[in-house]
C-alpha cells in the first residue's frame, strides 16, 4: 500500500502468510450431550432461548489475526516548490506511478509487486539537473531487529504476536507477544543506485545522495510452512530463503524486471475488458469522478473502472500457491485489524471469488481451492468431536492455522458463531471451478472434498417433527428472530439457507459421481435424502421464509440475505424456471431494502447481484450507483462501515457487473440479461460462461449487435438474446444457428472447437 507524498512516501508491506498465533486444535468437552440437549430443546419444545444458551457450550477459542509485515519510509530532500504532483495506478500493467517537478527537474517513481520475481520493487529517477537524495527506513510494528550487511542489504527480523484478541472483544491483554511462540518473519531491503553515494544513517536506515536513479528491492518470508507442518524457527534459514529470491533480482536491469512483471500481470488482466459508453472520465482524477457521481453525474466509465479494479485486486492478492484473499485482500496495516482480517465463510470469503470464473481469472481461484482442501482435513475432528459426524465441517471464522470450530470462547452470540455450513458453501466454489472449465482433472480433485462435506450433512441431518430431515442446530448467518413470546433468539432448525446449501451440495455431488463413475451407493443415498429434506417455505405475506417457522424479525432490514442464496450465487431459483419462488425471493429482497437493508458495502453488492439474477437491470444499476456513492473511498477501496476497509465489496461489484452482462447458470448463454437503460452502448470481451465458453458482446441502443463465442469443443450452445442474430460467416463447415421452441432462445450447432461470430440482423 503506497500512501504517496512528494517529501515523504510510506509503503505498508504485507505478506500473505504472516498471522498471529500458531498451529493448535480446539476441543469442547461433553459436546455429544450438549448436541442432544440442544436438539431436544428445538425439536421437541421449541425452547429457542434455551437452545441459544446450550449452543455457547459448543464454542471454542477465537481464531487468530492477519498481520502487517512492516513499512518502508522514504524521506526526500528535494529543495524547492513541488509542482504538478500526480499519482496513478496502471491496472493493465500493475504499476503505481508518481510524477512531479521541483526546480525544473522531473522526479518519477514506479512501484510494482513482481509475482515472477517474488519481490516488491521501486524505481526512482531524476530527469534534468536534479538528483535523488533520500533516506530509507525499513521497519515493523512488531518487536524486531535490523541489521546491515556489507553488501548494502538491510535485514529486518522479528515475530508476529502469539495471540491477538479480535477487535470486537473486550479482553486484555489484546495483543500478546512471546519470545518463543509466534510466527517468525524476515525481510530484506537492497538498493541499486546509478551515481551518488550510499551510506548508513542513524537507526539502521540508509541514505542515498546525488543519485540519478535508484532501484529498491524488498523481499520477505515467514516461518509458515503449510498446514500440518511445523513453522520454521531458524532465522538463518529464513534469511537464506530471502537471499535466494533477492540475488537473481540484483543482477537484472530494472527494465528487464519491469517487462517480466508486466508480461505476467497483463496476461491475466487482458483476458477480459469492458467499455461502457463513451465516457471522458478517464482523464479526470478518480476522487473528482466520485464527487461528481455523488452530485448526480452519470459516469458509465466509473462503473467499468470498478469492474476492472475488482479484477486487478484479485490478480494482485490471489495467485496459485498463495493464501486466498482475506477480508482486506492482503492490504492490512493493523496489528489488531477489524474482524481479525480473517476468512469469514458465511459470505465474505465466498464473495471475494464470485468473479474469479466469470471474469476469466480461474487461476486466481486456485488458492481458495487449496484452502478448502486443507479445511477438509482440519475439519474432520470438528465434525467428529462436536457432532459425531463423518466427513468434515467448518464454521464462520477461518485463519491461517485452519481453524474449523465455532469460535467465541463459549461467550459469543450464537447468531454468528454457531453456523456449521461453511463447508457446503465453500464446496460450491469447487463445483463452479469445474463447471466453467469442464476439466475432468479439476473435478477429480474437487470431488473427495465435496464428498466429505456431503457425508457430514448426511450424518448431521436429523428428523424433524413432521418426519422431514432438518439441520439442527441451525442459524441464519448473523440474524436473529423473535419467538412467539417475544424473546430474541438465533438457534432453531432448518434455516432456509441451510436447506439451499444442502440441496446445492448434494446435487453437485450426484452429478460429479455420475461423471466420474464413482460412489453409486452414496449417489443413491444423496438422492433419497434430497427427497426427504424439508422444503423452503413461503410465508403468509408472500416472502421467502428465512427460518423454519414464520418468526418475527428484530432487524427486518438485516444486512445478510442468506435465504436468497438460491437466487445468487446459487442457481436453483430463476424467474423463468421457478417463477413462484423467484417472486417470493423478490418480495423478501424488497422487504429488506424497504426496512433499510443493503448496507453500504458487501451487502449492497449482494443486492446488485440479486437484482441482476432477477433480470432487473435498472434496479441493479441503482444499487450499484448507491454502492459507489456510499461505500467507495477515493482509491475505490470498499468500506463495510465508514472508515473500515473490506475488499469483498470490490470483488462482489466486479462479479455483479458481470452478471448484468452475461449469465449462464440456467443452462443458456443469456446475453445482456440485466442491462440497465443507463448503459445504452458498450462492449465487453473475455467473459466466461459455464461449459468453458468465452463470450464477447457489443451493443448499441440497448440491443446486442455482435457476439463472439469461443467454443472449446463440438457442442450445441443455447443462446438467449432479445436481438435477432445470425452467423456472420467464416465459421467451421456445418455450423448452424437456428431458433428453438423456447421464445428468445436460439441454438448454435458448433461442429468443432473455434470462434463463432453472431451479428444482429439489419
């Protein structure tokens, strides 16, 4: 994170594996008896307040917090008035730049996080008669020591805290350091100067005087060695790992490093591109565009910028082999960050990856696949010890150490802690990763993890009073209800979200087992269990019911929209295939919004996606506009609360915009299904559809004029479009595009893999 400034620039440094704490397990004694008593309270007596109290006894320790690594401060001694100061981020190249003038000389800085090189690199240069005079300091908020070597490298070594109490929990000491426990880290700062003199300054800093250009390299590592492996404790080994990264970089010219970085970054970024209208806004600073939008200006280009930014941030924070993007991606500067900056699996972690497949960043999805695979191992003991179930389970909060138990120290409210459905929701990502690629190898890797989650649910489901199978205990994430006597409670049975998630997982496991030719007996069991599940209900007022009873609501405008999973990101309810349920879901959404729901950040983003799936383009755009107005800071980072950065809104916005332009969850390629009137013309390229298709769309006056389809294999592709389209010509011999019996749907018969172009009839 580059804060900017001509005289002083601060860079906050992060590495994905630096967390507080260390490997641990959590067990709750007597949980079998607690579970039986809790189920009796809910299923036999409807004693929900008693169930809440019993649920506390299933909770174990809080999880740990993602940590900042440190900072790099550059103090410049340029004398004279600064003119023309400008900062910019080139999202296509992944380079942040600064340019300004002092005394007739131009000063430039470029900063990049080079994935191929494994380093943060800054290049500074002075053009004209000016020279670079700068003092550099590498430091950390954690207890650490600095050491300089003869080759000009400054080393920073220290430990993360042994424990950090969540920011919302009042307990002291809130931050605990220990001499022997806590993850070790090491970082190195090296520089290469063209001209000038480099020497040590006070406090372990470096001073550069009179240089024409200067290149800085920061490398870092931690002792984390992967789930199930003891952390590295040897500081010499950590320094050696850093040096192995640093040494080859020092032998390469900056231009070579820059070119390597740009090639790597742009290869991902350039896959997908969006233009909305003919906005001139790109010439205007982003903060000014935001102010203009809040004052009523319709800036279509700002929506496109937000789409690109969501993709850029995922490229920058989630690559194969890294940890997944957490609540702040990787950009956290606080030792005690909001909500521990963890992986929150009842919406936020999933939302971070909703756009990974649709916007052509499947590789960036891989780190989440790795996390889920680890949780399927770590969660075996949680499923067994807490619930007596096979398979695996994980709850609301997850950290680097793969905590899977309900956190809370037997004192936190069950409405957010006691939610056992993290596994099924995460498994939806495994299925989507397959559905967009149709790669058999992807499915073979995913299926055992999905199977383990399904086994947990098969054992966890229990018979309700009406003979149907229900989840119990069950909560609807972070929401509460009023019991008939007016008591506020959270724990019941068969919340609507639980049912949707169970159905979603079972359906995908059945299909996967058929494709792979595995588990015929399990497939039959899943099929019969699906038939025995309690059905979601529609309440008397026509809304989709959130709980198994039609309870009153303490917060009718609650930020979570969990019972609407079936619409988005799920696929079971659509306006065309299930119009009655879609209408009930719509009434629920309208009720939430009428009562103040759809808060400024991720919640509003979810609303955009829901309106898109309900085919309401104008309402989706209105919510998107409200999101930008109310939740975006000057650098477009999303906010959950004022001043609290959470990256999920950024990622979710990119996904929702993609859903407005292309949908494929219902078995057809739906072109511009929720295009708002505010976007009458535009062009998008590189969107992905299920089945391994890549789609580009051009439209004018709100109607499709041209479509490009990259088809990976011979097949029939159903396309839904309001415009009358025809093959443009030049496709493989035998290609046909003809209407079907379904209104508005035509079928492309693609006899071979390749590119197919459809154009509107004039």
